[in-house]
């Protein structure tokens, strides 16, 4: 497409890259303005104009800077898959560095670009130095992207990709083909969330610090009461982590399910369609792989959390069933959200990303910030599927609700199959 634009019109070599930069700048700029205006109108207690606009700019410029980093990876690789994967790995590395340094030595958090937001000390010191660092880093990445773009072919990257085998006995169907194309990404997800879970588990011993260090609470509750309060704090934290890990698991599985439509748009499914393979088999393959990957990602994150927590907790570690109750409770919710994506692929493929991504984000905001925003139960909190199993692992799983959500997920998947078989794949 780039060659067609450049070949038929007076368009410079750097124009496509510049177009991406302008779009990214406009989006993050608009996000900054809307955030700043929203914070001003909210008139939060203790907030001030300087802090409001510093927070808005921090949120906008961190997205812009990481966008510039992504443009560099786009020049290094000749395909979107490797470029995107490298960008996510870089982002994940900066996130882990920020978390680890926060616990060990906050002074080292300056090593992570994602940690610079924290150093702004919004509403306290209102430090604008990190904004300068973001701007300098972003423009440096921009200069590198332009330099790399000027010294590579349009359809090639700086880093040569090792060619695979021309033939393979393993490629016997759509399942093995999907595994071959997704195995690296799947492994990165599984290992990445395990490390993320371990980083969360490493702070479990300090979660009950508020209870232990408060003489008033200790005097009122007594020794046994303090231990019970500590345990409740840890269990509630596990419940929050279960929701966060589930969101990540849904994204991992959703990317696989979404692949059936993106591959179709790119014409890749025409190669598969030349064989006696039905639509149902294609769709069932991506659903099975996506659902399996999502549950594996969740299990990996929970396992990482449990191992790290048991290693650092000075008191007797929590029983394993608390962790795995949380995982079991989240499985039908994960499948429900994936089922919603399947239904959209079958009936509204053009709107699948906006509708599904919007609801996924809404469910996270409602569950994470719902009480803080004082949302009503029926008008807000109950719109999120996480609400219905929110008490796990403090309480046991409500199996009636669990099965209801699972059945609803199955119904959505069936609806998706019906739509996928009825619609024109070219639309």
C-alpha cells in the first residue's frame, strides 16, 4: 500500500512515518486536553490547577513517548507482529523495573520511563522535570525512527527475520498452523504474567503493615483479631489481582480470537479455504486456542503470585485453595468476555474492536473504581461481570452464579457460530 501511494503520488519517503507521528500526537494531545478539563471540572478536594494539568500531561505524554518507541521497533522489523511484540516486551520490562524498584529502593525508579510518572509527585511537589525527560526521550526516539526509516527498504526491516521451513509435517490443519504462528506470543504472555504475578506476590508480607503498626487497632482487636484482619486484607488483595489477571488473560485470548477476522481481511484465510476445512472448524480452532491461552495465562499469573507470596510472607503462608478459588471464579468471566467477542465476529465484525474493547475497559473501570466513584449497584456495578463473583476468595464461590455466567458464555459463542456461518466473509 505504501508503494502504491508513493509510486502514484508526489509523496516523500518519510511521509507515512510522519503521518503516524501526527496521528499519535493528535490523539494524545486530545487525551491530555480532555483529561485536564475533566480534572478541573471535577474539582477534587486537595487538587489544584497546577497538579491537574501536570497529571493530564503526564498521562498524555507517557503514551506519546511509548508511541515513539513503538515507531523505532516498527523500523527494526519487517512485520507488524514482531514489531508489536517487541513494543509490548519493552513496556512490560519498564513496568517490572518500576515495580521492583518501588519495593527495593524508590530512588532507582528513575531507571524506568514508566516510573517517571510517579516522580511527578502530583498535588504534593508538582515536579515537572519528568515531563522534560519524556519529551527528550520521545524526540530522541523520533530521530532514531527517521534515521532507520531512511536506511531501509519499505518492505524490509533492519533486523533480518530467520526464514522458517518451507514444508513441515506438523502443519496438518488450522490448529497446528495457529500454534506455529502464535507459539512465541503465547509463551511471552505466559512467562510475562508469571513474572508480573511474582512481582505482586513479593509485596504480600507488607500488605498487613497498616494493621500491625497501628496501636489502636491492635488494642481493639487483640492478637487474634489483628491476624484475622491481616488475612482479610491479603484475601481482598488476591481478589483484586484475580480481576487484573483476568483482564490480561482476556486480552491474550481475545487477540487470538480476533485473528480469524484480521487474517480474513488480509486474505490469509483464502489459503486455508482452498482446503476442505469448514468455517465452523476454523472458528472452533481459534476459540479453543484463545480460551485455552486465556485460562493458562490466568493460571500462570496466580502461580507466580502464590510462589512469591509464600517465599516472602513471614507468617504461615495462605492455603493454596484461596489462590485457586480465585482462578476458578474468574474462568467463566473470561469465557464470557471471549464469547462476546465471538458473537461480534459473527454478526458485527467491523464493530468488534470498539464494542468489545469498550465493554472490557468499562468492566475494569467499574470493578476497580466503582466504589470510589460511588456508582449505584444496578446502574453501574452490576454491569461488570466481575461484580457477581467479587467476594472470592474472602467467601466461597457462588456456584449458581458461576454456572449461569458459563452458560451465558456458551450462548454467546453459539450466537457467534450462527452469525459467522451466515455472513459474507468479505464484509
